[in-house]
């Protein structure tokens, strides 16, 4: 049984640039963070979950200028789409933060002043390369050659030579402390990303330019007219703003987990901890850099014309089927690929045929052959063995894997339990028992009923709506749906005693058709 843990849990996603509409990568990250938040809540922890939009910087300013509008106007429109995406995908955030909000200006300026008071900020001149696309400074030595010898960032984005008066942060001062942090087991995962960051720090850290004067779309630097903060300084501060910084942040800081993509690990495991060290604030406990999602193995881009609207996928295949696919298909941490065929294949074989059908058959047979009435029953060895398999998968294997963020491994364990149930149905053949041994038929159907409850409880974080529908059909009260309830083996007898009757079920996961253009 998973060990109980009552410490508060604060999980965050990266905040997205609202310079366009959300893409599948944004949906992937929001869904993964939501699975984590829901999982921890069901484990009995107090959870705070924050997501939002990162609205300042040159990238936003330039995109707005291209469209002949103000950056705020662009952010207002696009941020709305990100929020709608989260709401549609059932992402259960506690706060959707926008960095253009007043409390965020206050928090960012307070953090700045704390770093200044520590003697870590000084005015100098910046001369070097900047990528607007990445909103990042790069050393000459990091650049790579593009077509025609053009200089590109390590991410393959254009860079421009920049010369400005700028505030600098004494990043170099924190080199040793950062190395120690990066070497702390569990701080940065997956481990492959850790080595890359350690190598970067070992090369020697330069102080970081943390303000800009060539545009004004940012948080003003306190007491330094003409300077706005470098967008990453205010962006990272969002994790504190949402908890009330600089006022008392309560029980949720330090963050339990910053969930981000692999391209922004440097900002979260080097710059961010250094800012916090400087301001004398506790460091986040864990940073996880997930992989990228590719469209049939290719990066999505406007020029390839393969940009997918995640809400279109949700509408076509269903929110829960999409969530299930994304968590099941790709080992979390690695890059993965998706396509409409792959979603349909996965959803049909596992959700519709294996799990949905099991629920539908079991509940229909209980309605048809037992008038929906449950009775206490005697268990045979095969029943005990099946329920043990199901309980182990649901109460131990899936939670252990989810705690490690190994979602596909956890879902696989769950799926094996579903298959075990289907095999049990085939072996016990309740339809044949109906004539030969009706009492035994009832025991078999009710064993499956008990198994379905465990399976439904366990998979709630991934498919919250469908799992709730099934738990409703099974008569499981709302306050008895956490993982701790899996240890309660007396619930069935209480349900029988309450006189609960099973109603004719509605199918949970209809089979999906592959739309003609993809077939
Ligand atoms: O980086 N697959 O914003 P962003 C999976 N504002 N994840 C992807 C992805 C893909 N194809 N493309 C992007 C920013 N992501 C900053 C963050 S946090 C203080 C500031 C992930 O809109 C990306 O790795 O470019 C990041 O975690 C998130 O989506 C937002 O990316």
C-alpha cells in the first residue's frame, strides 16, 4: 500500500508565451501537471496547482508590433485561449496567473530588491548575442552555424548582436552552490538533463544581464528609470507571486515540483535557484524536464502547416481519450510522437474494448440477471486471486509509478489488471453459469463489480470525467474515491446494506472512428 504523506504539495507548469494560440505541447504539459495534481489530491495531500501566461519581453512586443496592436492587447486575447484550453481539458488549476497582473509586478520588484540588498546586482554594459525566440542570452561559443553560415542559438533560433546598458546579476557567485544543488539526487530529473546542466556550470558561469532598456514591455526595475526586467526574471517569479510573495507564502513554498519542458531546464535549475539563493528563499524540491511532443515525428511549425489545435483533438476524440493517450503513449521525460491514428488505436483497444466494455458487460449483466440488486457473496480462490491482482495494481503499482512521474508505467500496470479481469470473465463465463449455477454467476459478476471500483478509483487522475461517471454508476460516494479507500474492503457490504441498485449503464468510451482524411 502506498505510504501516506500529508505534506502540502505545490505543482506548477511553465507559464506559456501568449504570442499565439496554444499548441499540443502546451496541452501536454498542462495535462501532465493536472494528472499530478489530481493524483496528489487523491493521495490525501493539500495541493496547490498553478499555470498561466508569460506576457512580457521582446518576443511579445515584436509580435504585437507586427500586428499593429499593443502587447497588452495581444496578451489579453491570447491568454484567454490558454485559459480556455485548460478549462476544456479539465485542468484543475488553483490559479491561472498572468504576469501582467498587478500582484506580479509587486512580487517581481520585491524579489529584485532582495537580490539588490544582497549585493548581487550591478549596472554595466551588455554586449553579446540574444535570441528573441528563446528570450535568452548566448555566449559566442554556444552558437551553431545555420544555412549560409548564419549564427544560430543552440536551439536553432536566430540571434542578434545586442549592446545596452544593463543590470547584471552575480550568477558566478553561486557556481559552487549550484553544482551542489544539481548533484543532489532527485532535484533535476530525468538524470540525462542533469549531466548537461552540470557540464554547463562546470564550464564557468558568467554574470547574467537582467534588465533591458531598448523596449518597455516589462516590469520596471525599481529605482532605475528606463530599465525593465529581463523577461525570465519576472517570469520565474510567477511561482512566488501566486502564493502571495512578498507577504507570507504559507505552507506551499518551497514548490514540490516545477514541471517544464526540456528546452527551459537551464532557466529553472541554474538561474532560478540562484535568484532564490540570493533572496535567501528556500529552493524548489524538484524540477522535471519533460520531452517534446512531435506530430508524426516532426516538429510542428507554421511553415510545415502541421500545427494542431489541441482543442480540435479533444473535440474529435474526447477529452479523456486525449488525456489517456498522452499519458499512456509516451514514457514521461522522453520525446514522443502523436497522430490521429495512434490516438484512435490506443483509445479503441484499451479504453473502449478492454476497460469500457468490461464495465458495460458487467453492469448490464447485473441489471439483466440480478435486477441490479447486489448481495453479499462467497468468494472462491479465483475471485480472491483476481481481486488481489487488481488491488495491487491500483493501490500499489500505479501510485508508486505516478509518484515517480512514470505515468505510462503506472497505466500499464493498471491495464494489466483490466486484462486480468477480461481473462477472468472468459474463464468464468457468467453467461453459461446463468443456467448451471446462478449463485456462482452472481459471485462472478459481483467480483467484477468490486474490481471495477478499484480500477475506476485508480485511473481518476488520467480520465477524471469517465472515471467519475463509472464511480457514480457503481454507487461510490464522492468522499470515498481517494486511494486510501482502496484499503477499505468492507465498502461492498455497506453498499449492499444500503440497498443500492445498479441502473442500466451508458457506455463510457464509445469506439472512435478514424476520420476519412486520416484513414
Ligand atoms: O518557454 N512538446 O513558454 P513556451 C512538449 N514562457 N512541450 C512543449 C513543446 C512541445 N512540442 N513546445 C513547448 C516558455 N513546450 C516560457 C516559460 S516559465 C517561468 C516561462 C513546453 O510557451 C515548453 O518546454 O515557449 C515549456 O515548458 C512550455 O511548453 C511553454 O513554452
